């Protein structure tokens, strides 16, 4: 993958993580407020669950990309050792 594309993806993911952090914080706070109706709390609960799910999916994607990069590095190292 091209470094510039990878950097662009990383920046985009960082912004998504930041936004999801905000959504999780706000929805968690709204969920625990006494002034909200049960219907509103249910909505904030659903939002919280969705945001956490997306956050987990993004983390999984990042970890998979890191593993892919490590495997590629190992393959290169092994192929270089075989050529010696």
C-alpha cells in the first residue's frame, strides 16, 4: 500500500476514533441523567451500543493492518535470508 494513502487512512481513522470517543462520552452521560425520559434513555443506549460496536470494528481493522504489515516484513526478511 502506498505510504501517502496509508497516512490518509490513518488520519481518517484517528478522526473517527475522536468522534466516536465524543459520541460515547455524550451518550453515556445522557443515559445516566435523571431528567431524560425512558424513551430518550433507550435511544442514547442504542447510540452508545452502536458507537462502541463501530469503535471495536475500527480497532480490529487497525490490528489486522498491523499484523499484515508485520507478516510482510517477516516475508521480506526471510526472502532476504534465503538470497544470502
